[in-house]
C-alpha cells in the first residue's frame, strides 16, 4: 500500500517533468519557427535518416496566419546503397488549417499545389533496399510525435490539390515508360480529375504504344476512414506499332470502383476499341485491316491477384463474334494464369438463309498460364459441337448435317524464348454426317486426330507429327463405300512448315485403307503466290490388286458397266511416282509394276495369265503448250532422284504375258517393249500376233495425250496370206477356202473412235472381197458401232450357195456394200448392189428352191403356183439371163428392188432366152421394217421343204 506522502511526491515529480517537456517543446518549436534554415536542415535530416533517401530543399518559407508552407527546389535522390531513383519538385505550396477539439484535431490541406513535378525511375531501382522503419528513433523524436498527436492533429484531410505539367519517366530493363503533361486536381466538390499523355516503348523488339489522351475522373469524395474510389477511365486515339502487328487506333472507356478494405477493383462496362488492326508480313503485303471490339465487366482481387470477368464479349468485324467468361490469376513473380469459358462464337457477317449466326459451345475452355519460367496456353472441351461451329463460321458448305459427340484438347508450351511445343487431340464418337445431295455421308463414325510438334520462333518453322484414325462406322462418298470396322482409314505424317518462306516439307506421310491399299509420300510444297512449286515422291508398296479392284472399281461401277461383273483381276501392284513443278509446268515421273498378274473375262473368252508389267509413267502439263510432244522438258527433271533413267530420253518398260487368249485368236504369249515420253507411251517394234490360219503384224504403237480426254493411239496392221478357213469356220456354216491379205495404215484411235486407211482383201469363192473404210465408234461402250464398205468381184455363186438352205445358184456375182453399219450385232444401215455377170464357160442356172426364196424375200408370192407348179416335178433348175438386186437400210426401213427393167416391169431374176422363170418385183415401192425382213429371211432359210404345187 502506497503511503499518502509518497503519492504526493510522485505527482509533484510528474508535474515537474511535464512542465520541463512543455518548456522544451515550446522552446524547440519557437527555435525552428524563428530559424527556417534550421527547420529545413531538420526535415532533410529526419527524412534521410528514416528512409535512407537523400533529400535537399533549396528554400522553405512558412507563415502561421494563415498557415502556409512554400518550398522550392526539393530533390529526392537515392542514398549510397540505392540506385535508379530521382524526384524533383521545383515549386511546392501548401495552405493548411486545423479543425476539431483539442486532442482530436485534423490537419486540413486546404490547397496543395505542385508545379512541374519530375520523377525518374530506372531498372536499377530496388525498392526492397529502402528501409521504411525508423533507424533508432530518438527520445526527442518520440516525444515530438506524441505531442503533435495530442496538441496538433491526428488525421489529415485534403480539400484542394493541383499538380501541373508534371513528368514521370521509367526505364525498366527493355521497357521505356514516359508519362507526360500530367494534370491532376481535386475539385471543390472533392472529385479527382487526372489527364496525361503516355508513351511506352520496347526498343529491342521495335514495339511502341502511344496514348496521347488518358483521362481519369472520380465521381465521389475520397474518404480515408472508409476508402472507396469510384472513377471513370478514358483512353482515346492510342496506337500500337510492331513488326508483326499494327493498330491504327485504340480506345478504352471503363467504370472503375476500388474498395481498399477488401482490396478489390471492380470494372463495369469496359469497352475496348481497336481500329485498323493489321498483320504485317515479310512479303511487304499487309493483311486486310480489322476492327476489334471487346466489352467486359468483372472484379480484380488485389489480395489474391485474381481477375474474373463474368461477361466477356469480343467482336472482329466481318469475321468473328465471341461471348464467354474470363478467369485470370496473376500470381506473383510473373506467375500468370488465364482461362476463358466460351459460351457462344460465330461470324459477325450476316448469316445466310438456314444457317445459324452463332453457335453455343459446351464446356469449351481457353487457358493461359505463366509459372515464372514457362508459358502454357491451350483449349479443351467436351461435346463442343465443332462441326456445328464450323458451319456457323462458314468453314463448311451450308446444308451439311452433323450429330454425335466430340472433344478437343489443344495445348502449347513455351520452352524458351525461341521454342513452343504444342499438342492437339480431337476425338469424334458415334458421328453421323451427310451433305445436301447425299453423295457424302457417314454413320456412327469414330475418328481420332492427333497433332503434336514445336514452333521455332527464331526461324519461323513448325515441326509437326500428325495422325488421323477412322476405325469405326460406315462412310459413303459418291459410289465408294467403306466399313471402317473392317477397313479402317488411317493417315500419319511428319511435316516441317516454314511460315516466312511458305515451305512445307513432308516426310513419312502414310495414307491407307486397312487390308486394301496404302500410300506413302515425302517431299516439299512451296506455295508463295508469286512462286509455287511442288516436289513429292509417292509410293504404293507391293499390294494385292484384287481387294482394291473390288472396293474401288467393281462395287462402285458394276451396275453402270455390266461387263465388270465378268472381269477377274489378280496379282500384286506397286507404284513409284515423283511430282515436280508448279501450276504452270508440272511433271509426274515414275513406274507402275504389276507382278504375277491375271486378267480374265470368261463371258467374252478373254484370258491373260502370268502378267509381268513394268509400266513407265511420264506426265507433263504446261500451260504454254496445247498438245504434248515427245520432247524432254527443260526443267524439273533434275528434281527426280529415284529414276535415273528419266534424263530426257524415252523411258523403257516391258509387258510380258505368259499366256493370252483373245476371241478369234489362239492362245499365245505376248512381249511388248514399252517406251514412255511426256504424256506418251509407245511400242517401237512391230508385234506379231498369231491368228487362226497364220499371223498378223501389228506395227509400232504410239499413244499420245494418254492422261487426257484427247488420248489417241496410232498404229498399223499388216496381214499376209492368212487362211480363211480357220478364221471363218466359226462364223459361216460351211468351210471357206482362201486367203486374207491387207495393210491398214494408219489405224487411228481417239475418243472411243477407231478409223483406218487401207484395205483388206479376202480371196475366196474364186474371186475377191475387198474391205475398206473400216471404222468403229463407242469401242468401249456396251453398244459399239462398226462400219465398213466391201467390193465383191467375180465370186462363184455355186460355191457360195451349194449346200445352203437358200438353194443352189450357178454363175458369177459382183457388186458392193457401201456404208455397212452394225450395232447390237445386226445391221442398221447399208446400201447393197448384187448383179451376176456373164463369163464365158460358166453356166447360169438357178434351182427351183432359190427361185422360190428370192421371190419370197422380194415380197412376192411363189412363181410356182397353179399350173406352173406342175413343172417343178420335171425341172429342178432353170437357166437365167441375169440376177440383179439393189437394197438399202436406213432408220429401220428396208427396201429391195430389182436392177433389171424391161417393158415397164422390174425384175429380180430375168429368165434365159428360151426357158427359165422371171421373178418380177410386184411392188417396186416395197418397204418393210428390217426386223420383219430378218424374220422373213429366217423363215425362208430355215424351211427344208420345196415349193408347194397347187
């Protein structure tokens, strides 16, 4: 328990101490007030000691009524251990006052004016070195602080602030920032207005941003007790220049609200406008300028350094419109992560009829991450609707229909300043699609697409590995159908693309249909507008022919081309081709090999076995020449590395068939030495073909323009003393002895039409039949048409008619058949003239049957009717003076007339002088359908009976 005397002593001592302090404080204040230079030195010393920053004040003055402080030449510089910092205040004026009760007064800054403030910061500045804690605070300093709080003020309030024509410059490593013409003021209604000019440069990267008009306006009083700042930010007429992209005009308007207690920045109705966005190309050809508009609102949390935009909309005029949400985490030490959830994307062009303007995505996420060392960007999503989006963006033709499940995952990662690695995986499951006309469709198709590689920014090169697999479902394209479960479609490729030079190098390209065919390729494609070139090596490894023929020829075309159903083909096929050139001059060089080949058409009696084909291929396209010539192209041949024989000379190949059977030809082997030139294929040596009764010689064969619709073949044919009996025994009912000679040169085939010049002479029946004007059209169609003319000379009628159902005729026949045209196995046009000629020593007699048949064929009745029929029992034949028949067929109308006219009558057969029978054409204008005439002839020739006697 403290005694009363002791308490009085303690109170007395305390009072004495307070009086001493008040006297000391009063003396100190009076001293500094009466000595401004000492106050200036005190302020410089205290700030320098507490912050480590060198402070100098050129001049300071003040007054108490009113309270005003005026300082000039204030400079703040780094101390000995600090770098890259310099602040100058040429003129500083402050009018102040105090408000409030004793012990709770506030310092009122009635007017603060700063003129020509200049601040410079360089990358050498390290703020962490500035010691903000007091360095050994003295007893005097602590006392002064407490006395100021008790007797002067505890809080500060600003009523008017004005900063005029100030400058802030920062040099941060490779970045330069200059804020010029800074004007800031606190208006009488306590609102802050700031305007300035900004310029930011990256000299090493040749990038600059200029913003000549930046405005910041608050719309409420700034309170330090409950600090919340609400402002409007406006940027006008800004511009961006860089080697890759340029923006002619940039503008920004945004409503901002900052809550200091929660440390959150809210932005509302933030509108970004980018006009004249141009991508610069090294070809000095700029892209079409684009206008980009971004509208968003959201929150930036300064504590978590997280940005969330609940509404994000970007529009690229005439190209793209995107809506979604944005979530970004800025982190610390350059750690950044950005995610965009896309809700809707489409084209900003007017949508065509029946096409959506935009497509809503499901679960599509775009992200950006920076962990301080690496940058990662990507996109992923499930059931996104990729094909529907492609339709909305006009990337696919309108009218296509798609359904099914899809997923996508794209990721790119920066390995260092030069390299980016990337990977893409796209999956489609149970996909159905169909084009408008139904020529392309798929059902329950499963596809897997994978692309990975890297991008070299220094060389502008992309290295990529690609694979596509379609392993389930069914696909129909035009006539071609694939069951992917049985015959999966796969492709893979390694590629290097040089963006600057527009060079695409392919290696290991493989495209195949499982168990059917495979294609391999490698090479280069250069596709600059003024310089486009291609060099590709294509290879089909040795592959069985039968599966490919079945899937790509037989099944698609067997209905349209019925003879394919009777066609059997076998063996192994391999192909090596090289493409080289450009759009104006292109060559394809290589070889097609067919080993152990088989080819047969049983219904047509065609069989080929043991086929060994080495077919050289030489295709040449040039816009400067309308027709191909067998000349060596002057360019691109040097690109061919796998075919040393292609050095400008014709390329040699060979066809060998061990056993060949062709209708009307006996079984035999065949060997052809092939020669290839540009768009040409030829056989230079004559070829001997065995025929029944001898052989024929096929002359050199030259095929021109063989890869175009103007393809043509030229050759010749020589026949020397081939016996007629083996040739005609399967055509005529009785053997014909004689020989066939002839020479057709040239034989020209083009567009399905075969024309010849020359004649074939058949020596038979003691005379000659000369065939000429041989012509064929539609040779490879279901209904080819054959044409020829024939001249008949001194044919022995007895040898022609003996043993036939027509009846025996003796004499010599001459005449001709002009323009005989045969289609579908029967004549459809001709002009026929047949007449007998008197030859000494040759009798002219005609049997009763022949007379009767000629009369009936001519449309008349039998001459042996009534009384005349009785003579047939006494006479088996009659003499005649002349037989003459002229007939014609045109448009299915057949006419037959006699060539003998006597006394106003027309005779088919004129009797002899003393005996015989006349056959008179009773109807000179006789017309009949040819089909009916054929039936009439068939009835006449099939009848075994003689004339009926009535």
